[in-house]
């Protein structure tokens, strides 16, 4: 009987020993895989992406880039933020650009259809935005929205080549304040001032400068994007959120740009970055900054 018990105990000991060996072996294999994965990350080629973004995207894209780089630590993202019209001109003049994120379809259409500089199949609509009329909380303005802009002492307004300036002009045309023209972006600031009874208008070359003029108090009111008011809730009053019926949709498209100077790794990362910008994870970030992600 004792021999049987002893034999049983020895058998169990061998089984446990083999299991332990297997566990150690598996653990070693797991560590090897982790080491291989870490080595691949360390060996990944360092790349730098030149990403041209509309000025109104500056805040949100900083956070988007930070999230992207958590899984792509080898990628440095360099932003060039300005009006979409200015960025388009720079790309046409040969500035190195991997990704273009415009605040309007017009500039992207030009880049794709006229210039032929958009990589096929990479253009996507990302977010929608809305034009707002804003003022400082302490301004005491009589303006309530676009229809009463003539009551302002001064207005900050983007030029016609700047998307927010174009959308504002379109809204004023639809309200009957400005005369209809084939291309509203060609309406001069001087004409708008005359139609508003001679009110002083400070023309700005991008939306961020419009916002700054109002926040600093150099202009009583201005038209900017809803997303630009993020972080200024304690300083600004939104007098009017302009409906899409007046402006049309304010769609922001993104696309990869043909860049002869880009390496294969940079071309690949540019595509990956666009995929991330249009992902569900990125949508939650855009929504935080007051962008509408319900676009097709």
C-alpha cells in the first residue's frame, strides 16, 4: 500500500514539475515576444510629418497628435496653422506638405481637381463647424447677431479667401444685407462696411486673429467658429450661432498631399495619421472642442 502511495506521489511530483517547466518556458517565450515587440518599436524609423491645418484646428489637433503619438512614438508631427487659402498657396508654391486639413471644400477642390496634388483615395470629410457672432462679456454691445452688425462700433472680419470670412459673406447675402454675386469670397471688406452703414471693419487673415481681436477688445464683435470659443467661455458671449441655412455646411476635409520629398516611411505614416484623425477615438476629441462629427 505504501509503495502505491509513494508511486502516486512521485507521479504527481513529475507532473507538477513538468507543468512548472512548461510555465517557465511559456514565461520565457512571452518575454521574448515582448522584447521583440519593444525592439521593433525601438527600430522604427523616425519620421516627421508636415501637417498643414486650418487655424481653427490648432487646439484640437494638438490633442489629436498627442494621442496618435502614444502608439507612434517615432513620429514627429509638425503643424503649419493658417487660413486654408494661405496654406493652399504655400502648397502650390512647393512647400513640403504631407497632409492638408482644410476648413472648407473650396481649397481642397482646388488642390485635388486643379492642381492634382491630392493622393487618390485619401480625401475624407472629418467635421462640421458653425459660424458664431461673438463679443467680450463686458462689451455692452447692442449687436444681437448678423442682422444688427450695423450697431457695432467695430467688427473683426476675416477676408474673403479665409473660409470663415467666406461663410460670413454667404450668410449676409442670404439675409439680403449684401448683394448676390457669383463668388461671395470676392466681396471686398469695404463693400460690407458700406452696406452696414460705414461701420469700421478690421480685416484679418485667419480666424484666430479674428478671435484675438475680440478677446483683446480691439474690436467690439467678430465672426468666428463655434469651436474657436473653446477655452474662452468665461471671456466671450456668443451672440448668435449662425444656422447652416445661411452659411451652408462648414465641412473640414483632410487629404494626403503628394510630396516628392517624403520617404516611404513618411508616406505610410501620413496615411496612418489620416486614418486616426477619422477614427472613432479622434471623434470624441473633436466633439470635446465643439466640432460636429456627424458628417459623411
